[in-house]
């Protein structure tokens, strides 16, 4: 923003974060692509057909072959009666077949209903029933649970997709022997494809505003909700990141390699598939997200860009320490799923510097409701977050989203972008709680507390749903912010991770319990407990000092890889 421009005092009008972008980027008003995902992918790669699109255990697929496979699969879908607007459920991992299905279903106008591989049967059954699913594609590892979930629903056919289908022959045979399964009452992937050998799919008009897929929320605050994402939502992720590259965010370039390790049943997984492919990159598909597996894969394939959770990055660090190889091939690492932790980021950066990796560790903020990442930390602003290109932000009164607050005032973070969801599937009441319109702009209420500084950086300060009240010694009602306690405790060198919950003692009082994971060699529990308590007394108000400290080896996680605070609260109540 030019220095002579007068600030109004309202971030959504001033947009002070624009100063971090180049003048060229700010002057370019890039419209969100109003077309299908598959048409947008073709447009982006018209001159890129012989580049490698997918790399799966060394088996490579060019963009030309990817588009041919999409056509063949789309024809097979139509042969099986799939029409525009039909819901088809997918329960899979990051394999070429599920990437092809993503685009083939998009081509025929069907809605991809992505089911979590780790979801309970009750959730899967509800998601099959509510969408009226008749056809399911399930990776062979998930077939048994999908067969159980399909009982009593409208599901007519489950197509088993082998994890090994696209592996090189030297890997496919031993994998098949190791994972041999009893004959299933289903159609095989090979049979499904062979039903339309040589046929082309019928043309279907698919628009940007058409519903493309449903992804489900993590369920950490209740029953998972189905998030409706349009073609335009998912194409806009490319536009937002492309503009952000002007401030050196990730330096994406055509022909780069990108590690796709976030499962496709998470919105971030789809975005980190469609976005890199739209940039003409090679996706290195990682179906096994375990940290130790990913560490070996990174050492072997040397991707230029990595997006993963903190647990996966920690596993990569351990692998790097063992291998001690040159990591200068990495140009960007982004993590998400948890609150920013500058101490952890600095530890990771210091570790990787030993192996010549100079790329910054970037924290991405996002949620399923906005197609994944929408804010990101940059090297210029490591302790704050900036909106990606074409994203607007403001802080509002938590009780009145129409009232915008000024700079450095804490309130609810609201975001506006073409990536913001259409709404929750069959849940208008929940949609109206989080989506509102103002002056022609649609805004998403994030339920996160935050501030926006005059320099344009956004600082997340807490979660509205996690805030609780307790009475002070003077019987004054005080708000307690668990995230503030977590940040304080996590600053200690002995602490690997911290999670804080508030448990009701009676109708009015709460106990604050801090769950701690210690670093190796941190010392005995009693000495650490004393040090943590003294640190809290010195740095927190009395109302925020934990009543109890509990030591655990790991935290329960949601299927999205976030800390499951509901389970932690249950653990606390049971103890």
C-alpha cells in the first residue's frame, strides 16, 4: 500500500498486507477460473503435455497420459450410469487411480464424496445415506470397512482399487503377495475400466459454480459436517497461491516436484494435488503418511516442495539426521493443522541448516470451509500470517459479525475469498452460523480469535469454542484462553508439545489441565512440573495458571491430524 494512502482504521478496507506483494501482482486482477477443474487443468498444461504429472514409486505418468486416463475413466463412469449431479463416494489414498477419479468425475459433472479412511463406520454410513450414494470406489485396504458401512444404504456397487495397481512391476508383485486378500464380492478396477475400451465420454457442461465435491470437517467439535466445494473454490486456490509467489512465498515453477502426502479425503490434500498440477509440477504421490515412510521418500525422491503436518516434518528431520545428505533441493516447506509455534519452527530451521536447506518453514492457516490454506507466514513476517492473494480479512465483534473492529483489537477472524465453501451439505442452519454477506462479499466466520496489526499481519490468539470462564478468588467471572497457556508452556526447552483443556467442576467453576509431551532427556516429571508451574506463575495471570499437569507420550488426533480436544476432555473427566 502506498505510504501516502490514508488508513481508514479498518483492515478489510485498507488491506495493509498488500505491501508485501509486488506492484505487478497488486495491479493484476486475476479472475477466479469459472470452469471445471479438469478444463482448468488442461488450460494450464496445454504446452506441458510431455512433462511428468505423477510419480508413484518411480512409475511416471505424463500430463498427456493423465488426460487420456481421465477420458477413459470418465467413459467408464458414464457406462455405469453416473450422471451430472450424482454423488459417488471415494475412500482412498494418494494413488494415481484416485487422482484420475478426481478429474474423471469432475468431467462427467458428478460430485466426489470423499470419505475418511480412518472415520468410524457410523460416520461413513451416515455420509453414504445422506448423499444417496450408489457407487463407491475404495482402496483395497478400506474395502472391508466400506462393505460394513454400506449395509442398509443405497450402495449397489463397491469397486476395489488396489494400492499396487500403478506400482512398477518389481514392486507390484511382492506387494500383491504380501497383501493377498480373499475374493471380494465386488467389481475390480480392471473390470471397471475394460467395460468401455476405446470409447470416449459424452460431453457434459460443467460450470465453475457447480458443486464439485464434499469434504468432511475433522469432527473435533462435534459430528463431521459435509463441506460443499465448487469447481471455482478449488481453481481459486491456484490463483491465490500464484499471486502470493510474488513475495517469494514458495517460488513455484513449472517442472518442479511436489510431495503429495496429505490424503485426498482432506481438503488440503485435494488443494495440494490440484494446485501443483495446475502449476505444471510433478506430484510425487505418497499413499503412506507415516513420518518414517515419508522421511525415506523425501531422501529418495528429493522433492522441491513439501506440505505436511508437524508430525511428518519431525519424522523427516530424524531421517535427515540419519542420512546427513545435502537438502538444498528443497525450496519450500509448509506445515499446517496446528497453531503456529515459532520455537518449533526455529528448531526445525536450525536442524535443516546443517544440511544446507535454506527454505523457510512456513505455517499455513486454513480450514476445510475455505478449501484449506488461506493465510500463511512468510520470511518477512515469520511471527504473523498474511492473507494469500485475492483474500480479504477482518476482525469482528464475536457477538456481531457485521461490526468490524480496528487494528490490534481482538475479535473473531473473518475471511473472504473465492475459495470459501458453498455451504454445509443439507445443513442450512450450520451454514448460516458461519457464512454472511456484506456489500456483495461472502464472509466466513472462522470461530478463531485474532488481531490484525497495522503492518498487515494477522495473529491468531485463541479459539472461541475453546474459551471457558472461571471465577477468580474475588468471584469475578474471567475468560480463560487455553492457547495463551499453551504458548507460554511450549516456550520451555523441556516441552515438545502442550495441550490445555478446561473441565467443569460444577455449574460455574472450571479446572485447567495442561497435558504435556516432554522432549527426550527433559528430566523427571516432578522437576519439570515444578519448573512449568513457576514459569506459568511468572508469565501468566493467576486465572490462567493450570490446576493440574498431566504427562502423556502422545495426543489423540482427529482424522485431519489435529489435536482432538474432545477426547482430551473426556480423558480428563475420566481421570
